[in-house]
C-alpha cells in the first residue's frame, strides 16, 4: 500500500467517526413511554375515589394540574395543593391539608418533582390537625 492510500483510509475513518459522534450528540432523547398509574383521593368524609390515568408525561404535577384533579399555587418548595377532586383543604383557615403518598409511603417530593412510575398509586388524603 502506498502512503497516499493509507492517508486516504485514515481520513475516511476520521470522517466516519466524526459523523458518528455528531449523530450521538445531536440525537433526540427517547420518549419515556406511556405509563399507567392511579390516583386515589380520600375525602374529609372518608369516601374514596380512584382515578385511573395514562400518560407519556414525566411529572405527576403536569398531569394532575392539566386534568383539573388538583389545584394549588407555587410555594417556596413547589406546588402547594389546596384542592383535590373538588374538595378544598386550606390549612390557614381550617388546619386541614392534603397529605400526599406514593405507593402508600408518605411522599418526600411534591407533585411537581414526582416522576411518574408505571403501575404506581398516588394518594391524597384529607388530613386535619
């Protein structure tokens, strides 16, 4: 092989590696996929309602706010929920609030920071001190 052939081959390899790198860096992220989950609401009179949900959205808050299941406002730690399934729990007025659970464990994140897990159950329980 001549030096010219080797040089052309090396240039071709570098071009191919460069194109592969560009493709890797600019590729669009894969979709998370559709997730099935449920939202259970325990009202002040202890009645319950379970809402079956399906979504390809990543965060629970985006789904529940857009569907009108919850209402609230942006607080210093995220969304503060005041209304769930049409029932208000205004702590400042009545000492009541909506406790939030993920798979029966008290949540450590708000709904706006909670990633939706396929098959999960999210629960809101009317709680009064």
